[in-house]
C-alpha cells in the first residue's frame, strides 16, 4: 500500500503525462482571478515613471539642507502635477506624497522635521541624499518581465497587470472537474429525506473545494448503486479533464465504482493509501480523463480531495502542482493512534495573539478536536487544520513538535 506522500507523487506524475488540449482564452482582467497566466506580461514603461516622493515635506538639495539651515520655499508640487522647472539653488519646494521630485532636488525632508516661518523653512535634522525618494525605473524598466507565464492570478498579480495596462490577459482554461456522488441512501438537498436517507453534502463540498482550488466544478445528479446508472453517469463525466466520484470504493457488495470503471477500460494507479481517513481512495485514468474515487464519508472525501485532487487541478489548469503547506506546531495534548496509517485528525492550530510589539518567533500550538469519525462534518467546521500523525510514530506526547496541514480554505 502506498503512503500518502507516494500516492501524491503518482498523481503528479500521471497528471503531467496527460496533455490538456483546451486552448487558452483572453479574459478581461475582472474575470481573470484564479486563472493561470498563459502569456508573459512586461512593463510598458519605467516604474516608478518619475522620481517619486514617498513623504509629504520639502524637496531640497541635501547638501544645502543641513541641520539648522534655513531657506525659502518657492512653490508647491501635488501628486499628478506636471513638473518641468528644476529646483533653483538655495530654495526648496513643498511636495506631497506621490508627486514628482523636480530636477536638481535629491532629497525630501519630512514635514515633521521642519519648521516654517512665512516662506522660510528650517531643518531640524541632517539630510541624506536620496532620502524619501524612489527614483525613476528603480522598481522596473520598460520591457522588464512583470509576470511570467504559469503564475496563478491572485490580487497582487492582477494589480501588476493593471499597473502596466494589461487590461485583458491570455489565461489557461481552468481544469474542468466532473463531480459524481454515489449511493442509494443519498438524496438531493432539496428533497425531504426518508428516515434512512442522507442529504447529498459531498457534491456541495466537492464543488466548493474545486472552485477554491482553482478548478471549474461540473456537478452531476447522484448515481444509484447500480452498474447501469453509475456507468451512464461516469460516461458523461469522462468528457471532462478530471472526474471525482464520492462513495462506492470500499469492500461492500454495492461498492461498484472500481468494477464499473474497469469495465469501461480504466487503468488504476492505486486503489488504497495508508491513510486515515481516506484509505480506500482510488486513482486511475479512463480514456483521457483522470479519475478519483474518494471514499463517501464526508470528512474522508474532504481530506483526500486536499491531498490528491488539488495537484491534478493545478496541473490541468496550467500551473505547477502546489506543495502541501505543512507547518510545525507544539502538541497541546497527547495522542495515541493506530500504527501503520498516517492519520489526519481534525484539529485547531492557534497562534499567540499579537499585542504590542511583534514577537520574533510565533510558536503555534495544535489541539486535536473531539470527533465521531469521518462522518462528523460538524467537527471539521471547528477545525482549521489536520494534525498529521505519522504511520510509524502513532503515540505522541504533549509538548512535542508535530506536523500540521492547514485546511486550504481557512489558513
Ligand atoms: P461509501 O464510501 O459509499 O461506503 O459511503 C460511506 C458513507 O458516507 C455513507 O454511509 C454515507 O453516510 C456517507 N456518504 C456517502 N455519500 C455521501 C454524500 N454524497 N453526501 C454525504 N454523505 C455521504
Ligand atoms: Mg456507498
């Protein structure tokens, strides 16, 4: 049986061997959030485009504005003003944050360190050349690379694109992910469930996870535990880049996902992982679609999605698979689990509250939550992370360092 880390490597390797045939699209910047950039973006001009004052104060020649010196203020420059006149020797001009520093001036003195008497300005501190000025072109030159291809467009990336005038962007298509839950007990959330039915929460959580991970969810109506219904719905799901099934992958008589897929020509890369929750997870390929069979218990579905489906969504959406962002934390209470499986326990990681000065080290503490097993969705709403209990070290004492996987939507 593969470890969870080995299983992830298999997913990454198989995702990389599936070519994505969909062409990139040009999107207006307002629709590009979360897409992966399929072009380079370059600076259209120097940044900043002029020597820019970073403070409200006086533009001076540093050599003239020594401590105790006094000189006449001959004008004012606001942000956005056209600046053509050089600074006359022996004078200064009042200047605002974001305004262009005139030729001849080589420093801006903050208004707080000056004294004004009519037109006469005197300086309370020594002045260094260059102070409070960001010089033209110091952030980027015209033609410099502003964004490389392959970056996922977040708010900072969109701001850079906006700054250089890239109002539309060539973006990779998001990975299209078909979502198909299975189970005769599962009913639509708009129905009144019978006494032995449960509402289909997995399709909702999976669609949300796909969207948060940067994919495009395509939810299907739940399939019955019958080969004909399951087969027909899988057939439709195989039109997409990725098909994620929930349920029907355990050892029960009506767990039909693997056998139906096999009958449709699927090749499997693993059908169990040394993991809890999530041991029966199945991964394979059917025709040209990557197929995940996740266990149906909701917490298992959520954990295995984060571990295994996200790297495939990254790759099929044009990005490099992101690493698992493991953190180290101090365990708040002892843990005893079963050896041989890596456990991902719903837990809360907490950092010390910031008060006053910022401490030089943040030492987070992690506490497992009480839960009723992998059907307990409510426990996961109280968790902000999973505490990782290694297969070979199932007993951990309070105060020891442990690994923590943040829930990817809350931390
Ligand atoms: P399975 O993996 O098919 O054996 O399902 C395990 C358990 O997960 C079932 O007994 C249900 O309680 C639960 N389950 C399965 N599918 C769903 C679903 N779509 N939404 C919520 N819970 C589910
Ligand atoms: Mg089932």
